C-alpha cells in the first residue's frame, strides 16, 4: 500500500471567469513540490467551506493524501464568489473556464475530473456540454437529465414543493450575506425570508403563483422564470443534458437512489450516454450505482417507513471511497491497467450488490425497479429477512429489461 502524502491547503484561491467575474476555491493537494497530480473538482452553490462539501460526497483530505489535488469552488454569485447567481445557465462556460484554469497550474498533470451530487451533479453535466479539453471524466450523483421535465416540472405540473423550498432556503436564504449586498437588502428582510421558509404553506397557497412576493425584487428571479416557461422551449433546451449526450465524449460514474426525486434522470443519463455518447470511451465508460437511498444517499439506510439495514447505508459501502476508486482506474485517473470487460450497472438493494449483464432498456418508464422478495427468517420466524433483489417477469419486468450479452 503506497504511503499517504502529507497535504497542503490553499484557501480562497481566485479563479477568474471569461467575463471578469472572480470565483474562489479551496485547494487541497499533496505537499510534494515539483510533482504533478490530477485534479478532482467540485463546483457548489452550497458554500465551499461547509463540512458537507469537503467530506460528504468525497473526502478532500483523503483524496489529497491519495495523490489528487481536490478543489472545492463556490460557483458564481454564491458565498465568496463574485457575480450574479442564476441557476444552470452560467455553469456551462464557468465550468469550462474553471477546469481549464486548474489544468494549467504547474502542480496539475493536465487531467481534471469532477464529482458531486444534486445541483453539483448539474454543474458537472453542464460543464461537460462545453467540452473542456482537460476534462477526462465526471462523477455526478442524484441529479437530472432535463431541468424542465424531471426538475422544475414533472408531468406537466410545476414542482411547487421542491422549487419553493429549494429557492427560499438553500438558494436565497443560505446565501443572504452575498446576495443582500447585490440587491440592497438588510437583515430584516432575511427574517421575513426565514419566516417564509418555516411556513411554506403561505407560498403554496398564494395565487396567482407568479405574484407570490417572497422571492421578488431580485431575490430569486429564476423561480419566476421557471414558472413562465411551462413548456419545453429554448430556455430549457439550452441547458438540457439529454439533448447533449451525443456531444459528450467522456465517461461518467452515475450514482442514484431508488427513492430519490431524480432517479429517472440518473438512469436516463446512463442509458443516453451508453447509446449516444460522442465516443467509444463515452459509450463503454458509463458506470451506474443505485442504492436504496433517498436524495443524496441515506446515512441510516431509512427510506420512508422502511429501514434497509446497516449494510445498505451509503456509509457502509464507503460511497465517498467509491468515487475515489472510480478515479483511481484508467482512463479517468492514475490507474495502470485498463479492464477489457464491458461496463455493468451495479444496483444495490439492501446489503446485496447485483451486477446486471448487458444493457438496461426500459419499455414504458424512464426509471427501473427491483422488487424485494419478502421471506421469513429461519433464525427469527417472527421477523422478515432483509429484502433480497429479484428481477421478475410481469409488472416490474415491464419497467426493467436485461438483454444478454
């Protein structure tokens, strides 16, 4: 086992975008002068200095000790970074500029990979749309393939609960120190925003929806734009991932949860890239891992009223380590051997891991499912054994089809 590197950390490193806006990043890398290392980048709207962004998806200290330069960046207009934040659209060019700046640093090998979940998964796919030459792979988790159908809208209905709570809390309220300076708001208006977050019923019932006042006056203009673009038009098409699968030429490690709001998007990105990726490497280099998790992974392996057990938790399988091991293998990172075996999706249910040979191809649904078998435990006949994965014919089989090699 190689000796871990000592590490060094540089905080608030400026990275300038093409329009002059400066974003800031924290960089954790091996303390090895004269050596070069591949970069693992996460671009987040949720505060680069928060523990979740340094250890939640991938532990940046662990990555640096393993021989990577791990970078956590505040996206434009968020927390330490300059500029105006607007969902999705800026992440295309800003992602490109950030990746190429990092690749040009003397301590970088010129290879950059990315990681992160939810909106941070979106920042990766959107950057991939711009085709940065130095981007070798991405690892997006719990994210969508289309920010109209499957994010802001579902089946023609506005995702009011998700959109309003996300905009009021995680986007506007959490970033108030930065946002309030740009729109000349004071602390009293933050108190009103917090009151709105704590009692969302008022926003849910306000009609017409476009006149709901809580996010007006520059607080979250994107929220009202989502409402205005009920149909799939150019506003959504410019940031759609599904329409760009045929232009993306890099592999991806797709991670999702059976009970995640974006499960359909995770599977569609995997299937779309397998079928339409812009290179043989992109098509053959897709990986899929799905567990019995809610959004972002379930620490206690509880989804709704069901507890899938200790071994089903994301922590039990070392999900952060899965991301790191993905980059340890070629052609993404530093591995020396390249497997000739075709990519297989891995589906976790309970404590089992199931490798499905061939290609998943849903017939009538964008998602896929595994039916848990309920059996009595011999040791404890009064209790049910942990659900085991079983692919069946019949109703569930219409939602998942496995084609033999």
